[in-house]
């Protein structure tokens, strides 16, 4: 073997070694992709229609005159006024089933998908976690726990064109998903319009097999 062939062999070996140190051999185009897993949080038992809807507060002159009525499955947020009092203030709700999963200590990327089907005006959206609401508590509790909660899972505004919408969950929202996902369970959410402008609302499809809402979790 002459010196020229020996030099070519050394250079070829060096090139193979250099490539092998940077990217594994055998992957298409030598691309390296981190493995990810996707989980979905769908409405609890959507066919029953009771796990989504809205709660409407009709405020009377005295607390004894006030009442909260419950409707399902449409998720609706809005505000109406009668004689300078809420009549009603509407807060939507949806309960998502979080599957058991292990994020290995990482905070996942969580995205809420929902379908806006009607609106009037531009009511902002705050999806809140009603911190201490219990499954068997009356719906009035879900209303007030949602209204008074300071744990914001997601924020969005009314979209000019009705249709499919998506919004990233906040770090607090992703944290709640992780907490519940350790053993699996239900995530209660209140869909709040935090302001008080008369005559505006937004409707979102609730329990139906044809439309969201659902939460996509990538970890």
C-alpha cells in the first residue's frame, strides 16, 4: 500500500468517526428526534351531557332573592344586566378526564382545543381551576369557586370567526395536569368572563362526539 492510499484510508476513518460522534448512523438523513408521548384529556362521559354546560347567576335585591340555574351541555360565558345587577352572569364549566401518565419530572406542553359556535361582542375568556370544588358538591359551589379562583389554566378572547380554536395552557394549568396525571382523575374547569359588559356572550360546543373541547398533552 503506497502512502497516498494510506492517507485516504486515514481521512475516511476520521470522517466516519466525526459523523458518528455527532449523529447516530442509520437514521434517515441523520436526523435526531427526541421521543415524545401524547395523551388526550377528553370530557368525562360526553354522551351523558352533564359534564359540561353553564351556570347562570340571577342576582336579586337581597341575597335570598338570588339564584343559580344550571344548563348543559353548551359551555357559555357572558353577562346580562337588569336594574344594575347581574341577570344573569354566566360561567361555563367542563370536566376533563386526565389519564394516568408519567412526565418523568418534565412539564408537558398542554393545549386546549375548543369549538366556538356563536358569540355576541367580545367577552374575554379565563379558564380557571375551582380549587376546592368537590364532585358531589352542589353546582352553586362550582359557580362561586370558579368565580373566586385565582388559578388561571388558560386565557383567550372571542374570535371574530366561529370555528375551531386552540390555546396553550398556562404553567399552572400544565402543573395541574401533571398533578392529576400521577394517578389519573378529573380536572374541573370554570370558563369565566371576568368583566361586566351588558349583553355579550360566547358559546362553545360542550358534550358531543363530533366536536372538542379536549386537552392535548405532549411530554
